[in-house]
């Protein structure tokens, strides 16, 4: 019973996540422009939903994964089409290329390779690893902006500490060093 509730709650939450950009796209349609919005999140979510649907179809008993992500395919396809309609030409071309590479090329290659080269649990595991890897990349990508800043903060702090330690240090009276300096 507990598993049943958790599975269905997860699907309801997933549907809500897929519907979360509705306000953004309502604004895009109302204003007739994509403004400064990027298409990449929607193109990547379409790829993710497609791969998860393939996983749900391939894995026995994973019909909930297939159905909720099938809804995700529908929602994200609508978002991408609306983006293509309202984006400026340059962004439309970029989005079309992304859709071609990721949602057609990569998806077709993933399905063909896993279907033709792998069998049984190995196929299911390979698809699952692709799905999980894509999720990690998608949800971890905002960290790309934070990590360099974090590393810069740590290095800057280390420099300040070293400066505080050695700012009043005097050169040593080492005769070898002194002889080198004189030459």
C-alpha cells in the first residue's frame, strides 16, 4: 500500500513539474515573443522524457514511468513548438538544430544501439544509466555557475591568509641565497 501511494504521489509531482512552465509560455504567447528565454531546458526535458518513456516501455512493470513521461513528451513538445513559433529567427535556427541533434539524432541512436546491441537486463540497465546521467547533468547544471565562484572564493581566501602570514616576513640571511642575489 505504501509503495502504491509513493509511486502515484511521484507521478502527480512529475506532472506538476511538467506543467510548471505553463505561466512562462502563457506570457510568451501573450507577448508574442520568447524575450530572453532559452530553449535548451525544454529541449533537454523533451529528451529526458523520451528516454524515460523508452525505459518505462522496455522495463517490465514500469508502466507508471512510461505514462508520466509520455505526458512529459506531450507537454515539452508543445513548449518547444511554441518556442519555435515565437522565437526570433536566430533562436529558431538554434532551437531547430538542438532538437535535431538531441531529440532526433541522439534519441534515435540511443534506441537503435540499446535495442540492437543489448538484451534483457543489460538493455534496461543501459537505458536507466543514460536516463540517470541526463538527469544528473540537467539538475546539476546550475552548479556550473556556482562551482567556479566557490573555487575562486577558496583560492582568494588562501591568498589572503598567505599574505597575512607572510606580509611582514623578512628575507632570510641564508648566505647561499644572498650570494645568488648578488650575482
